[in-house]
């Protein structure tokens, strides 16, 4: 019987290649399992302040917050057992955090990247504690560690714990108004306080001058702020300060002084 040498060589070559692939897969699985059984090495926190503005996040307090959530030292966790999902949810719910990104490296280092949430105004209710709001009307607790120059909102404003739908809407309007004002350097400097009347209308109290700027409802607010700046640049610049008691922009297309 004639032996087909080429066939035998191909067979053994194929078996060798298959064995090599099996060994490689086994090594990868073993390596992954080994990495998952490794202990955590610690954490790194990076605050990504891309807008270069004052915010309320501090690395030290974020570290304390993470430690409280873990109920133990990070070094006691194996990589495979570390609660990345829970930590990600809690950090993204933090009032000072706009967005958090969390991952664990192969070496067991927890990396935390946070985008700060920026306060837009300080709200002072009559019957509850004060608070900040962001540009979307989300409530942010006050911080004693940072001094901010922000518009102060008074009058018929929501209490900090209110869940009423109309109060939530009013907070959104306050945040949006602060954002509109913040687009203009002049209006940012001019605006000292924002009053909310019993009817829910907005009144600006300027940092200079004795007049009150009646804006009315939130409708067409961007136009009203633009008209206010134009009135100051064209009229008040000529007449001087403390000439008018009030400036009204309640009605479309009209500035009444």
C-alpha cells in the first residue's frame, strides 16, 4: 500500500495549527480571568472644565463622595467585582456633575472623568433655603467653598423641595433667562437681581441706576433682552442714569420708559 506523504504532512500541519489556536484562546481566557481576579489599584479623577468657567466640583470632595458610595476602600475590590454601573449612575445624578464617564483599566485603576454643571443663578425663596439653578432649571445646593457672582432671584420663586409642575416650569424659565443674559457681556454686568412678581412676570433690577426693567412673561424673552441692551446703548447712554423709574418691555415691539 502506497502512503500519501503529502496528505499526512498536511494533516499534521493542520493539527499543529489547530493546537496553536486552542492554546492561544486558552491563554487569552486565562489572562482575562487573571486580570479580573486582580485587586483594584486606586482611582484617578479628572474634571474636564472645557468652558473654563467657575464651577462647584472639587477632586477632594468627589473622592469623598466615591468613598462613601463604596462603603469600603477601593483596594478591597477585585476588578471583576467593582460596581462600575452603580458608581456611574450615582455620579451622573450628582447635582454638580453634568456628565460622568467611568471605566476600569486592565491594571485595576478606576478612571473618573467629570464634566461640571455650571450654576446660572442663585434663588432665594421666602420660606426655604437658598439654592443655585443651572441653565436648565435644575436645582444645585449652595456651596460655601466657592464665591460666585450670579444674578440673585427673589420674589415668588419655588421652594427648594417643591415638585409642583408650575414651579418646575418656572425654574426652567429662570435658568433659560440666566442663559440669555449670560450671552451678553453688557447684560451680565448690568443684571444684579431678577424679581418674580405674584403674576409670574420677570423684573430686572440693574446693578447701576434706580430703574426697574419690566420684562413681563417669558414669551419672546430673547428679543426683550436684546431690546433692553439696545435701549441702554442708544437712550440711557445719552440721558444718563437715574432718569427713569421703570422701563417696560412687556408688549411686543415697544419699550416704554
